[in-house]
């Protein structure tokens, strides 16, 4: 398993986070971390979701891109196994709380 960051640009309104996290919950897919911030005038938000890669990741990305409020989806994958030192992505998420 590898740490993967799913980057989403979404419409910013109440319920969007629930839609996206609900998709993960319905697929029994654990979110390891969530970062979200508004973009520009606040009409859009950028979300970063940290997940572990497995055989379902590609399908999940396809399903995310079909959601009405999702404008774009991209993937950043850490090439180092997650059982070693924390990945740079995991460090990014953990660094938000310092």
C-alpha cells in the first residue's frame, strides 16, 4: 500500500463534503486525512484526501469525477511504501496541526 493524495476541485456549498465522504463510506474505503480550503472568491474549494492505494483506487477516482459538484480530480501517489518512514504526503497532513 502507498499513500495517495486525491486532489479535488469542487463547488463550494453546504453538503459537498458529505457527498464526497459518503462515496468513500459506501465503498468501505477509509480516508486517512482530509484538507479543504476555499479557492478564489469562495465559489470553489480545493480538497486533498489522503488514502491508501489498493485495487479499488482507480474505480473510486472514476466515481468521484462523476459527481455533479466535482470539477476536477487528480492523483498524486507516493512511490515509497508506507510501512517505512512517513511519506511526504503524510508529513504534509500531519504538519497542518503544528
